[in-house]
């Protein structure tokens, strides 16, 4: 009987604490999110590029337009570059 009462009290206490935690996050948290700057992303497929010079030309062209290299995805099974991601702060 005492174990059941203890379990009930513990469960009620945990539910109250969880409710307080969720309520404080909903009602007292910051109301908005602000970013320092806007960022654009561009994804380009590399399936048509066969030579290293084509890849180098792509990187140079995008750098001339103000884009920065962000990520390159390499597919292990085919041992080829899949796509490249560029970012540009606005």
C-alpha cells in the first residue's frame, strides 16, 4: 500500500514539474528569433562534370559571383562527387 502511494505521489510530482517546464518555455521564452544576416544556398549537381578542370571552373565562376563553397557530397559507392553546395550571405 505504501509503495503504491509513494509511486502515485512521485508520478504526480513529475507531471507537475513537466507541466511547469513546458509552460515556462511556452509563456516566458523569447517570442521571436532574429538572424544577423540572411543566407542563400545553391545546390549544383556534379554528375555532368568529368574533368578536374570543369570542377575548378565551376568553383572559380561561383567565387566570382560572390558564392562561398559550403559542402561537397561524395558518393562512396560510385566514387564520384554527387553535388556541391554554395552559400552567399545577403
